[in-house]
C-alpha cells in the first residue's frame, strides 16, 4: 500500500523540468557519422554517471563529496541539452578560453532559468558556480573522466562502422591523448588493467539498446538506461526538497541509477506479463538475484557488492542500517527518526513513486506526440489514479500529476 503522510512540502519539481529531461531522448549523437545503432544524449549521460560511480568508488578514501558528483552530473546534463547543436570540437575550443566559456554558460543559464528556478536559489547558485569555478577538484576530475570514457565507449562502436571515415583518425588520436590526462585517477588505471572492470562498464552500456514499452509504438523511444537516469535525477531532487541527509540523497540517486541493471540479464519484462501468472513476479526477482550473483557482482570489487545489492535488489523497499544490519523503515519513519548518514537510509517508496512518474511521463509524451494507444491511455490513467491524494515522505505526488 502506498504510504500516506500528515504533512507535505512545497513541490518545486514541475512538469516543465521533467519534460526538459526527456528532450535528451531525441538528441542524436555522432549524427554526422555512420551509426550501426542510435546513440542518444540521454543514454550517454546515464552511462557517464554509472562510470562516475565506478571511478568515484576508487577515490572515496580521499573524502570527496558524492553530492558534488551527482549535482555536477545534473548541471552538465542540463548544459548539454541546451548546447545540443554545438559540435564537440567547437565546444572544446570554447572551453580552452575561460572568458568565452563563462559567456557561453551565462547564456546557457539564461535559457534554463525558467525551468530550474523553481528548484530554488541555492540550486541555481550551485549551477552557476559549477561552471564558473576553475577548481580542479576530485569530483570534477571524476566527472570529466567519466564523460571521456563514455564518449570513447561510443567511439569504439562508431569506428567499427567508419574504419576509414572522415575525422575518425583525428578523433581517435584526440581520445588517446585525453586518456593520458586521467591516468592519475585510480579507477582509470584499474580499467586499463582489468578486463572484468571494463566488462562491468560495457554491461551497463548495453542497457542503451534495451527499450521500454517494446510492444508499443513510442515517441520518443526511451531506453532502460535513459529511464534509470531520469529516475535517479528526480529521486535526488525530491530527496533534497524534503531535507534528506547527504547519504539518503546519494543512496536514492544511485538506487535510481542502477535499479533496473538486472534487466540487462532478463530484458524489460512489462508489468502485465509479470502479473499474468500468480507468483511470476517473485520468480523473476529470484532469477534476477541469481543472475546478478553469477554475472555481475564478480565484475566489481568484493567490498562494493553489498552496496550494489542495495541498489538492485528490493530497490523499492525503504531501509536503514542499525548495528550493521539492514532493517525496514517507512519513508515517514526515516524523515522523523533516521534522517542521518549514520543510518544509511534509502527511500524505496519514494523511488517506486518516481519510477511510476517516469513511466507516466513516457506515456504522456507519446500521446502528446500524436500516438494513439489504448495501452498508453490506460497506463496513464492507472498511474494518476494510484497516486490520487498520495503523499510519500512529504511529497504530494497528486500535485505533481496535477501539473500535467
């Protein structure tokens, strides 16, 4: 049963912001090259943040702030949505001139201000500071390296289809030169040394090619990977709205980012199929856990596995950690009693609600774009009805849906 609450916060995430995230689903990458598969900006940004988690885990002992990586990723994603038509070579030249880059980012902020201003003045200030600051912090190095690695991963696909194509050799030499810049990061060193780590990054990237609503004609067509990033971003921002502690915010973000990772082993099984046979949903979950143990957890360091299990198993359960043991606690209980890093809280209820909000948005966009589908219309109405008068962790989801 969906949780209810006696209080709610002012909703700062509006329809316009949610829809802005989905703009990236139609942004084609490498669109001047032969592409054996579609490469979209939304998927690139999702893959980038998975790689940022991987690289960041190797740097945790240095004591950096995970929220800087999360928000930096959000800021750079929004920047890229605005600068969609700017070719990377041109963008990189502009970045070399700090004065011009500052002017460009002022223009970017002006374009985004109507969309992000409801998120608060502090969020807007952090957005501006992220691009105006030249501090070479560990979080910025991780984000930059993750951006590079995700780009190189795409280029490996492009190069196979364009082995002698225009600019291919130049791009390859440029990327090889950039890689040397990041060798100071332990995670980049480890990726160069160990095939299993490269396999983990590759496995995450394969979710670009698995689409949601596969049985329905969709526009835009959303991949499982892109869906996961949108769930992560919205979960993080809603966590911020309710005053969540840093660990709660990062747990909610990364659970959103990885929550459908098991689908790389099982594919995206639609809800009607899961509900068609009693006990099938449970059987699928058990199979996913078995396959994750067999195929995925061995690709990352042993001491990371428990965290990855939290992100991918029982991801919609709200939990805390007491005396080293994971126990259940509702999102309202977390807000009232356990909203502290020491309890390692995670809002599964909130994540489930955001997951369904994302599904609703996908159906909404397809219908708005002129597609006629009984399945989409019914899904949209069902989700709205489910969250009627529903407050989770202080978030009034009914008011979010009212904006649509």
